[in-house]
């Protein structure tokens, strides 16, 4: 194995050969970042029909494009499989046997259970396994973001070498087991994505852009709309594997649909006391006594308003909103005894940070929370949207429980098609909003 103390400034002959199998958005981001940092021996491949295009793209860049994973595996000291979780078994079964003796193998899948199974089944016993997962998308700078490292079948020096290879990303290392990784990602990503997927489906079912009729403009609504659009502008498979292949995720998404439905039934029954008791109990379980020891994630509504796609006017002032999606989220966390702030400190994604932020913004203000509960019971302005949201959340839960990727894709693309004309604008605003909030949380 290459010396663990090596760095991009080491002589070329001492540097490890780094291999990337899979050059999608994340694989490309890794290859470019590592190359820019000075690692000289980087070998990459993708599907055979992408070979010529990749060769052209990386010509004269210092990144060597090879025809397939066999060639990458034979020469590389560190090999990363950057493929979707649903394909990891097939890809490792094809190329794993060519892994160089003593090499370190990693996977960049969002769900580790199938990755672990594939590595155990198809990798030779004379190679090491140190897996990883960057908890952010390719459009977010990796600097300061959590990067999970899993030392599974490897000596300490192998982990040190992986740390050194990935150091140029500037990420914050989080050390977990395969099993803990899947629990944490279910808690921080799967159910959060389900909430935004349900919002998008509900709004698309109403055949209107939510920010254009004045109901979803400013403050909390800015975060909801921008993150929803950000998710639907990404590839569907980014979210499908995380939800379908992670058993913990299925449990949480099912509970979220249950929380949504049960709260909506209290709304229909006009059971203000029952709803208030349930929501207050959830607030206590998730947010505690609100002693103010932790600085709030979100800044002022004025700051959020800078990133709004729509504009409220006196004639179109935002109407009282039940914020059903947020009431159900905190209720879901409470029912499953999830402590989101523990995950925030450990391995929060930017989207999860935003989602906790808006939940905290609502629940830690007695005035805002009581206004939401009052609107849920007495105000009908958002009732049709709330109904669509209940239907959507149950539909997504059922879709994921079926474990059918094609059904997930069809459902995702149907909503994405409705919003795609606004993706470019929303992506710019969403990225700026996330950066502003991330910057504020670091000061």
C-alpha cells in the first residue's frame, strides 16, 4: 500500500493512483477537485457509450479516461465506486475481481446496506474497504460539509491514506459504521426529501406555481419553494435509492404520511384542543424547553425575502397558513423519538439544515405556532392545498413501500415536468439562499 503520509505535493512516483468508476455529477466533482489539488494519477471510467465523450472532455487535463472498470481497478491504489445504490451490486460484480492487490476500495452510494453486501460478496479478500459518502449534492461546495468515512475492513494506515487523498475537498470527516450511516441518512435526508416531494406533487396537482398567487411568498414559504424546486431539478435516482433501499427510511416516510393524515383529520374535526395538545407535545419532545442555548439557524424573514420567487403586495398579502408539512414533520420526529439536533451536529446536509431551521422558526415562536394551529382549524384558505398534500404524502409513502424504481421515476418526473421551466431561476436563488444561511451559521 502507498505510504499513508503522502500528499498532492509529494513526488509523482510516490502518489497513489486514484480510480473513479462512475463519472456522474458527484464522480466528476471528485475527479476535478482532486486533480485541481495536485493529485497527478487519476483514472476514471463510465459506461462504454460515454468513453469517447469523456476522453474529449478530459483531454489535456491530467485526468486519464480508461475504457472500463477493469482497467481502472488494475492500476489504482484507491478506487471509488461512484454509482447509484441500485446498481452497485451489478457494477462491483463486474469489476471487483480486477481490484489491485492491497488497494483500498470505497463507495459513494447514499445507502450503504447494498454497498456493504456487494463489497463483501465480490471484492477479493486481499483488498481493503474504507467507504465514504459526501452528504451534499454536486452543486454545493464540499468545503465544511460532512463527509462520512467508514473503516470497515482495513488497517488504520488505510484510513489515514483515504483522509489524505480526500483532504482537498475541505470537508469535515464524520466516522460511522455502515449501519449507523444508513440510520443517520434516513433521519437527515429520506423523510426530509419526502416532505418536499409531497409539496411539489401537491402544488403540481393544483396546476399552479405556488408563489404566483400570493399564498407562498416570503419567510418560511421562501425556503419551502426554493428547496422543493431544487430537489425536483436534480436527478430522480439521487432520492429514489435513498428512500427505497434504506429500511430505516421506509419506516420514517410511512410515519410522516401517518402524521400528516392524523393531523389533517384533527383539522377537519375542528378539534383545536386535540391538535394543540398533540403539537405542543411534539414541540416539547423535539425542541425541549427552548432555553435559547443554541443560536437559531434561520435569520430574519427580511433576509429570506431576498430569495423569494414571488412578491407579496398589500392586495395579495400572504394568508394564514397551517404549515401542515412542518407540523407533521415535528410530529413525525417526536413519534419516532428522533432528535434532529443531534444529527445536525453530526452529519447534516444543507437541505436538512434548512428544514430544521424552518421547523425551529415556527415551533420556537409561540405566536407563529398558535397562528398555524388556529389557521389549521378555522381558516379554509389553504385547505385544498392541505388536502392535496395529504394525498401526495400518502402516495409517496405507498410508492416507496412498493420498492419500484420505475414507479418512483414516473411519479417524480410527472411533477418535475410541471416545474422545469422555473428550475434555472430557482437553482440560482436556492444556492444563494443556502450559502447565505450557511455563512450566517458559521459566524
